[in-house]
């Protein structure tokens, strides 16, 4: 950890709980490596205290914060400005100090896009399948709309949730880019080569043998799969994608790049590939992955 001086700027994570976060380890490692005078701390905010917390952070000259569960949407009314993608999604995970308050961003999604770019994926050119229709799937739907993806099939066990997201995203971007489907109807998908975003909670440890679709016929259409889960490091979904010749990635890079995007917004620094790899390694060490 860097030496803290009178010139150190403070950042932190607003949430509840915040005890298990990896963000202080990531952000303080970035600050040290890039020689930026920044210290990052957990900021536990009790229910009903969010407005005070944001105003207090500003009054205390905090450079910025991350925001996590349960405040990613609740924080929006207390912002001075909001980035247009974050506004569409209706969720913010990064606050950046601006004149008179904070500007909100969603680096979960810009980070996911950047993670995919480092894996050679140009989202705009892909035919996409989203599995799930929870908060993460919804944000990925907006990211696809924002990037100009032509066709996105969103499949969920409860079709109504997939329909609600499709309606919202299609309205936001003024085109019918999201097509909702019931999960079991995956056999009706046109035979194409898909990028699949696994956004359900199925397969998360300790339930590591579970997968939302297990049919070989589905995986034969998948050229690349992203699982937003990173515990286990290789999910059953990823194993199935790889077994059928596809590439598969877990959620750790997304986690890495949401942090990197936030750090760049706060400091103006530019983080290169070598530093990104170093941070990914730090994260793996923090969560006990040795490979
Ligand atoms: P998050 O905010 O992380 O996206 P969430 O909102 O709880 O999490 O969403 C979980 C997703 O996993 C949902 O799409 C959920 O499907 P339903 O909307 O039908 O509940 C999906 N999911 C969870 N358990 C599942 C299961 N056993 N089979 C299929 N889908 C499942």
C-alpha cells in the first residue's frame, strides 16, 4: 500500500454489506502501480442514509466512489449528472466527482465491453443470446442495444421477465433488437453462430454441476460463451461451450475492467494491457485461484 500523505485523494465503495468486496485490493493495487495518490476504502452505508452518504462524500472531498448492492439504482436521484448508458440501464456503479456533486457511470457494462474487446469480440457484429432476465441480463441487454447489435435473443425461465426487458430495451433504442423467448424454446433459435452471455445464477458455487441448458445441440451453435459467474473459475456452462469447440470466459475480466474503467475515470490515467493482466492476477490471488 502506498504512503498516505496530505495530498492523498480518497475513493471508496458505498454499499451494504461491503465486508467481502475485492474493490479495495484492486483499486489500491492500481494506485500503487500507477503511482497515483489515491486510497480506496469500504464505506458501509446503513439503510436510509444514502443521500447523506453521497452529500457527505462530496463535502469530504472524495474523488469518487463505487456503488454496490443495494444502492445501484437508489443512488440515481442523488447524482448531479449521469452518463447516458447508465441512465438507460437505471443502474450506476461508479460516481465521479464533478462540479457540485457526482456524475454516475455504469462501468460494469463498459468494463464487460472492454473485457470482450480484449478477447477479440466486436459486440456490434455478433448474433447474441442472453440467458437469464435478472439485473445482470437486463444490463447486458442495454449494452447490446447501445453497441448496435442487430439481433439479441433473451431467454428466460419466466418469459414475462424476458419480455419486460425486451420491451424496455427496444423502446430505449427505437428498434426491435431484443427478442424474448422462454428458456425451453432454445430449439426454435435460428441455426447461427452465437455469442452467448450466461447471466443466470445457475452454476454458481456450490451448485457447480448445474447449467441452464445442457443439450449438445445448443452448444453446437455457440462460438463463444461468457459466464458472468467467476466462482467456480470454470463453470459447467463454460465446460460445455469448450467441449463443443467454442471459447469460454468467466466473469473475472468483467470485474477487472469495471475497476479499471472506474480508476481511469477518477484519475485520468490510462491502463495498458500489461497492467490489466497484473490486476487480473491480483484478483485471482485474492480469491484463491492458482493457475
Ligand atoms: P442478477 O441480479 O445477478 O441478474 P437475479 O435478478 O436474481 O440475479 O436473476 C437470476 C436469473 O437466474 C434469472 O433470470 C432467473 O430466472 P427467473 O427469472 O425465471 O427466476 C435465473 N435462474 C435462477 N435459477 C434458475 C434455474 N434453476 N433455472 C433457470 N433459470 C434460473
